[in-house]
C-alpha cells in the first residue's frame, strides 16, 4: 500500500532500555548531589601513638624510665569498652601499671602490669562517660621492678584532657 | 506525551549537571595533632651507705610532637623527704637539689616545686628543663641528712619520687 501525502508515520517507540538508562543516570546524579551537600564531619584523630618503631633496635636504659604523655585522648561516649590501649616503651626496665582518673579522683580504669615493649589491653572503663571534654584528667603511671619483689619505683602522673565523642 | 517526558528527563539531566558543576568546591582541612611526648625520669638508684649526697640523673623529654611555640611541659616533683623501711620506724631524711650540666651551682627542688620544658619558636621543646625562674635543672641530687645515719637501724630503705606532668600554655617567663 502506498503512503498518502499527509499520512502520519506511526510514532517510533522509545526502547525500554533507554528509559532505564535515563533513570539510572538521574538516580546517580541525585546521589552525587546529596553526597556533596552533606556537611563535612570533623575528625579529630587520636593523638595516641606508641612512639615505637619495631624496625629499630631498642637500647634499654637502666638509668631512666620513659613515661608517655599526651595532652588529649579521645574516648567513645556511652560505652565502657574502648579501643584505646597504652604502651610501656621498650627501653624501660620496669613494669607499668597505668590508671586513668577523672579530675575528682574517680578511677576510670586500671591496667594489669605491662611489660616493656607491650601495650595494655584495650581499656574498659568502670563507667561509661557522656559526651564532652573532661579536662585535668590524670594518667597515672606506677612503676615496679621486674624482680620477684616488684618494688615500687619512681612514678609519674600526666595531666590530659579526655575528649569523649 | 512520551516525547514530553523524554524532554523533561533530558532537561532534568542537564539541570542536575549544571547544579553539580556549580556546587563544586574545594574543601581544605588541616588536622592539627595534639601534643604528645615521652618524659624520661630517673630510674632505680642505689645510694651508698653514709653518703651525704648522690646524683640521680635528671628528667628529660623526648619524642615530642604536635607542640606549638605557645605550649610547654611542666613537671611537678613530689617526694616524702624520707627513706623508710618496713622493718623499723626509723627514717633517713633527704631533700632534692638540682643543677645545670657542668655547673656547681645548686638550686633547691622542694617537694611540690616544678620544672618546665620550654619551647622554641618552631614548637620544639628543649630537652632539658629549668626551674620556674629559669635556673637550670638538668641534674637532680639527693642530699641526705647525715645525722640520720647514726640512728638508722639496719635494713633496706627506699623512697619514691613522683613526677606530675602536663602541657600548658606558655608562661612567657
């Protein structure tokens, strides 16, 4: 049959795959826009570093006790279990027993004896802390001889701020 | 109708692209680390019987990082002033003094007094401390009250010194 002069051609159908393609692109673009518009969250990295380099030979120092100090450490709010642990530097020749206290003397955590070159188990607080900062908290280092007597040695306390988030 | 929908979708696509392009920004972040350090304090020392004094070394600082020139470390020295033994009530009294390396001038270091590690303009802490007034405190000396030797009963006498450290704003002294 011959087509007439004014006979319309049947409308071309857009393939379904094209619709899916367009929909996917739009969804992706919306996703990109949403992710860009989200505010950047401030990530305060824990300043906790062991200061140990496993590749270098550590020289023991019998005349001195190395005490790690921090100005601030970060804890997780509303939970007793934390991921943080504390080291006894490898150059030491004594055990550490480390305690974490609030400014008012509330004991938050106390470690077992920690050998030189080892770190404590991840700390488990005696009570969960709410969000906030806790200035003038105390990290107490009690040092003990490594002989059978476990005699107390010179100790140290370092003041720090707990940042609980 | 379908043609209209297609044009609407294409328009939406270009609109999204233009919004996306206009919202492009560069976020600059600076992560300033918190200060950390290692305080090195005198370890176990044996003092000779009837000695009038003995050097026990000093307090130094190492592995410091994250300090600014406006920060310094203060260390308060606490001690009982007595060597004691669990066997007897007798005690051997002592006091602490400090001095600079290679110097004979001694300064009192009473219990509760503080030494400080000041920072240079680039934030590097000085390895050796000073007293609050700036006098050097590189080396600590135990000065024993010799009269106590006459009355001390036989036994092992011990004492401990505690060092309370913290990071503080520069005192400007």
